[in-house]
């Protein structure tokens, strides 16, 4: 691809609002190209005087060259060095959030302490980005401790993603972790509650049984309720012929309820 086409794609990332589809499609196109020319342009933007340009440069670097067939960043060390420096220097909201998200995608465990320092940021969107990013390192000890603290965040979406990261994505197990998940069972955020259900079932904590049975008895049975039942029963969750009541019966029989 010629330089002018790459420059045109970068220009399109600045159009409209930050979350609009069109600029993100341009970001995705640049990531897919994944060339040295794209890297150099994104790296230059990451140090721009304009916050939106810095954010877009970081957005591109986050998953540069990553595809279903190519799971790693095209320039992992250089991208990490740029993004980690940006995170430590940034004061503006948009590029700060982009830097946090990028570190989650770069799969470099050195990012964990850099991310953890923002776990109690006053801005809920920053904390949400931290919870999502730390979910990429669900078994790192510091990530586990930080996500556990974030399961008690005042914001429901932050609690949801922290619970998902430490409970569902991660394999760590301890009384403290299970108790934290148990506290989320009656969370006002239904997603956080159901992630806690799956996390407890994954660890075979039988305190979750009443909640699983309750969810399986609802008019619409969620995929997480089925996943939790299957984890407790040690079976696959791809049997579409089983009803919620079938799972309830199996649980009652298995655990003599």
C-alpha cells in the first residue's frame, strides 16, 4: 500500500466522534496492514500535541498486525515501549484510556504494575479500561489482587469486568477470592452477578448452587447459568436439547438436594 493511502486512513481516524464506526473502521484497516510505515506513522501520532491524534496513534499500535491468523503484534517491543511511556506521561482522558487499552492488547506482563496504579482513578471509564486490560493477565498475582479490589468498585460495569477477569478468565483460587465472588452474587449489576456465578462454579464452591438453580428456573435461561451448571456437573455446555429444568434435576441428583 502506498504512503498516501496510509495517510488517508490515518486522516479518517479523526473524523466524527471518537466512538463512531467510521474512524474505528479506519483504525482496524491500519491495524490489518500492520506495516513498518503504519507503525512509524502511529508512533509519530502517539507523541502529537493533539490529544485525539495521540489516542488514535495508540489505538493503532494496540493491535498492529494482529489478525485471526497472526496473534501477536507486528512490533511488540517497540509498541510496548511507546505505549508504556505514553501511559506514564499522559494527562488527557482520551489518550490515557487508549494507552491503558493498548497495554491490555500488547500481552506484555510488564504492563500489570503500570495498569494497577490506575485502579482507583476518579474517572469510572478509566477504571473500566483498567479492569478490561488486567483481564489480559488474569493469573498474574498483582493483577489478581487488583481485580479483586475492583470487584467492589462503585461502578457496576467496573465490577462486572473485574469479576469476569478474576473469576472467569483467571484460574487463581483462594478463600479471599471465593468470598469476593460470593459477595457479588446479589450484585445490582446482573452481569457482575452472573460472572460471579460462573467464577464460583468454576471453583466448585457449592455456595453458588441456590443461585444457579434460581437462574435455571427463570423464563429465559442465560448462557452463564448453563455454563455454571455444566462446570458444577463436569459436563459440556453444548447440548442444546437440555432445558433449564434438566440441569436443575441433574444438579439436585448430583448434590443430593
